[in-house]
């Protein structure tokens, strides 16, 4: 089981290494979006400070939308799923794919996010808090995106359908994080309680996502 | 008597026509009584005037929209566990009625909100969560439409419905939390006045009318889906040939 998981991770990393373009796309899209927001809205640093956390999460969400369509496409068309769906270690493949997806799409964005926040003029405490909240909170959004992608990957309209399905499902998380960082409610909750809540939600969504994607891939062929 | 035998499309097809007639006529009668009660008998509200009467449509439709989503999630859950055809059909048939109820609730709510609150839309907790619920319905329906094989569509949509059902209370509480944080309790739903017993009666009559209407329409739609899906089965062909 563990070996299969490692193999799956290795395979995903190798595929990414051979097509670095796919890896860089969501990442550069995130940077572009976060640069565009000040240009479009305002460069007034007081306004930017208020909306920075919202921009960060929206930009992350959009880069997720951009990348999830390709998560399953290649494996489905190359017949990899047909092979794997008969295996008794399918669950290890699913976990590996979920882990690698988060690692390759989200982690670069999280690492670069402090720089984006710095050019928005956020102070250091908030940068650290936002960094950790992204580290703990992004799995929730990524899990839901992954789940919907696993359900819609072989459909014609999946590129439009997936965001329509994802938006209502992630509203609680977005509200949670943005209201935590909203200026008038910043002290309403202790950061550790907030992180605990995010962590709990990540665990629950991870379990649900693994279950749904497992069944979906099993029945896909 | 074995209760499980009613999960077969054949028996459902046989009984659903009668049930549709019963519930449809019940809802029609109740609508007429309810309209009379709510438009003539109910007293004028002391603060809101005549405009409050729209709540006799608004409140039942909002309740139904939430209830139908729970029903959808329930049938999807049953369908995934027991793999019964009929439960998926019922879940699918409920979606459109739920979306319509949601839409009615939103539209009547904003019509009511303009004279009483002075605006068509506020970012209140209830309004926002109703809007999100509407998008959940839209997502479910459009997902179902885009999958060709209905067996796969059943499975896929069931997961979305279940996840949405878990999410609906979370959405409601999160939105409530968010809205109360940002705008305070300037606009509360209860208009300040204690509800009159006549008003309550007419509200209950309208609620039951909406309830029976939804049951009738959902059963009718489910019957149509059964006919569509089972069109190759011999019992259906025999029944239709006998009827004509």
C-alpha cells in the first residue's frame, strides 16, 4: 500500500517534471491576478490593506479552477485509469494524486504569497497569520475542487461546470477566512482556534474527497 | 406487507397517477382556501400595511426550497446505499421543483423588501444563504444535463447532493456569522409585531398547499422519468398499449 502511494507520487512528479509548463501555469496566473487587482481597483494602500486577504484567496481559487481540468484528463485519455481502476490499491493512487495535486498546484502559490502580501503593504503579523492560514486552509478548497474534478473530468462542459458546482460548496470556507482577517473582526477569534477549525475542516473534506474520487475513478471505465 | 416492493418502478408507475391526482387536487383546494384566508380574512399588519401579505407565498416557498434539498440528499443517500433506481429518480425529480421554490422565495422576498426595507437586496444572512442554495440547485441540474448516460449521472449527482446537504446548514451558519459581523442587526426578519393567530392559520394552510403541490409535481415528474428510462421494458409497453 505504502509502496503504491510512493510510486504514485513519483509518477506524478515525473510527469510534472517533463511538462513544466503545466506546473508553471497556475502559479504565474496567480501572480498575474494579484498584480492586476491593484491596477484595476486602486493603488491606495489603505484600500489594498483591507482587501488583500480576499484577493489572495480569490486569486488562489481561480488558479485552482484553471488547473483542475487537466488533473484527470491525461490519465483518463491515456488509459491509466482503466488499468488502475481494477487494482486493489486504487485508494493509494487516489491519495497520491490528491497529495501531489496540492503539492504542485498550491504549495508554490503559498510560498510566493508573502511577497504578494508585502507589496500590498500588509504588516508582518498578518503576513505570518495569512501564510499559515493558507497552509492549513487551502487543502479544503483544493479538496473540493479535486472532488468536483473527479466527478466531471470526462464531460464536455466540465470547464464551465466545475466552477458552477464548486462556488456554492466553498462559500463557508471563504467566509470563514475572510471574516477572520476582516479588520473589524480581527480580534473576535483566537488564531489557534481559527487554525484548529480550518484543520478540522481540511481533515473532513480530505476523507470525503478520497471516498468520492475513489468511487468515481472506479466507475469511470 | 413488504415495504421494499414499492421501490420498484413498476409499482411506482401504477400508484403514482393516483397519488398525483390526490395531492394535486388537495393542493388546489388548499390554495383556494389559503388565498381567501390570506387576502380577505387576515387583518392588515399595523406596521407593514397590505404589503405583508406576500409572506403567505414567500415563507412557504422558502421552507419548501430548504426541505426539498434535504429530501434530495436523503434520496441520493438511500440510492447510493441500496442502489435502487427509484430513489435516484425521485432525487432528480425534486431538483427542478426545489429550484423553482428557491426562485419564488428570492423574487417575492425582494418584492417584499423594496417597500419595507427600502431596498431590493441586502447582504442579510437568510438572503445570501437562499441565493447559495439556488446556485446549488442550478449546479445539480446542469451537472445532470451534461452527462449522457443516466446511470452515471445518478451516481455523480448523488455525491454532489449529499455534499451539498451536509453543506447547507454550514452555509447558513457561516453566512449568519458573517452577515451579523459586518452589518449588525439593523434588519431582522420578524417585523417587530407578534404574529396573529389568523395569520398563522393562513400561513399554515398555504404551507400545506405548497407541500402538496411539490409532492404532486415531483411524483408526476418522477413518473415521466420512469416512463423515459423504462421505455424498453415489456410491462410498460403492455400498459401503454392497453390504455390507448
